[in-house]
């Protein structure tokens, strides 16, 4: 069976370079799943969960905005503003980020500051949800 060559890069580092069976990502237009032989594609990613499957296993990465390209040779490249493996998520940091974002939303009148706090809140809630789900599936 044919494989996909997945590469995930954030502003900080190359997070992943792996041969996978499929990739599911949250685009700004909705969720897509890519299988070997997919047509060439360039799309914008929203904040969400990237799921890649290898054999019978499934792995997750939290993506915060970026771009996804699918080349004709089954090469998928994801360039994200930020990305973190589910196994690297700190529940404590996510909970602290939620509290900080909620405090900013309650106290700030600055529109830009409120938008940044909302984005931070969405990402922290997503990280927390994925961390809790990953913890349950490992047990």
C-alpha cells in the first residue's frame, strides 16, 4: 500500500517527518482527510487538531493556523504558526492559559488584546481536550 510522506514544521522547529497512512486536518473551510494519491492541494489551516495514522495507531498534533500542501508525489507539508504533539501538552500550562485568557477577556477593553485572548483561550481549550482524550486512550 502507498504511503504519505508527512512533514510538519512550526516557527520553532521541525516537529515531524514521517511516513503515514492518512492525515486529517482542520482547514478554514472544514475538515479534510488526505489519503495516498490525493490531488495536489494548497489550503489554509485553522486552529485545530491534526490527526495522522500509521498502521493501527493514531497520533495528534495541535496546530495553530498555517498552511497545508499536498504534492503529486504523496508529499504533505504543513507549515504552522505553532504546533505541539499531544504527548507534549502540559495540562497545567493549558489550565493556566485558560485562566489568563479569561481574566484578560473580563478586564480588557482593547479590541486587539481581546482577540488575542480569545485565540489563546481556544487553543488552550483544544490542548486540554486533546490531552485528556490522549490520557484516557493510553490507560
